[in-house]
C-alpha cells in the first residue's frame, strides 16, 4: 500500500504544520473513520511540545482525508489541531 498526495493536500500540509512523514503515519497507523463524499478519515496524535503561531502546545493531532485508488491511498486534504 502506497500513500500518495494530491497537490491540495501538500499545500495544506505546509500551511497547517504537518509533515509528510506524520501524514503517512496517520494513514498507516492512525484511527480510521468514515467521512463525507465516500472518503475515509484517519486521525493520530503526535507529541509536539512546541510553539505554533505564538502559543505553546503539547500535542499535535493530524487528520488526513483520503480515497482508495486500487491498492493506494490518495490523501486529498489534511487538518491539524494543536492542544
């Protein structure tokens, strides 16, 4: 199984502070849940212990929304939450 990235997802990763390796780990090892439009969502928490946009956070949560293409996952977009 390969994890591929739509250009939209790559753009969102940069703006939302997620790395490619975090998104891959989220899809491969994270919690899976149904999402809108026939997509699958994946969620995983990562230790962060850092500053994001002027505030300190201990945890970063990455959500990736993907569709299955044969044996691969195509990540459409990602969301990050800091807490």
